[in-house]
């Protein structure tokens, strides 16, 4: 557990490039896919895989490897518990909020997936010709979506207008 969390979860050893520790491209792609899922707030597949590996190692009496899987699972659950903020029933939600004064509008974007905040972004803009919060927010949403590569039309969008 003295290693950085990503080394524990992924199983990579820092500065260990010997040929016996090389992995296949298929295994590498599987690891990358798992990491992407974790970063998107989708933990269940990785947790199930670690539990299966732990059981297989324990059944074959490879207790050190089983303990290593157990430690990875604990690290993943610890990370998961620190990032949960809302109900896991909320699958995908983008939240936009705006608050403003006479000269500036302050916009917040938060992306939630499976109950976890996976992205957030804050910005402010100086009000010029447009003074209405709703219009400012509508203009910024498209820019924020591009910034976060949002082209998924199935995502639920909630807009909260907070007038100051």
C-alpha cells in the first residue's frame, strides 16, 4: 500500500522494464479499458474482476497474489467511497449553474456518472452586450460540451439558473 494508488490498481511497477514483466497488447488494452471505466465512475466491472482473481488465487493456494488482489480491491473501494456524492441511481447527469453580478457571470459545470463526480469546470465571463443569465449560459453550454467532448445526445442536461 506504500505505492501510488494507480500502481496498486493497475498492477504496474514503477521503473521495472525487464522482459519478464512485459505484458501482451491484449492485456495492456484490457488494463487501459478498465482505467477508462474507473475514471468515468464505473467501478463494478473492475471490482468483479478483482474479486474473481482473488478467488482463483485463493483456490490455487497462491495466497500472496490473492492478498495483492484484496489490497487492490480495498484501494479501489477507498477511491470509490471518496468520490461518491449522490445516489448511484443517477446514471448520467450534466449540471450547469450560473450566478452573476452586474459585470461578470460565473458558470459551473459538473458531470455525474453512476453517482460520482467525474468532471467539473468553473469559469467566469465578463458581461458585454448580453446581460441575461439564461442567454449567457446557453452560449457557454455548447462551448463547455466541446471542451469535454460531449456529443452524446442521450445525456440528460439540467440547467439551474441562480440569480444573485
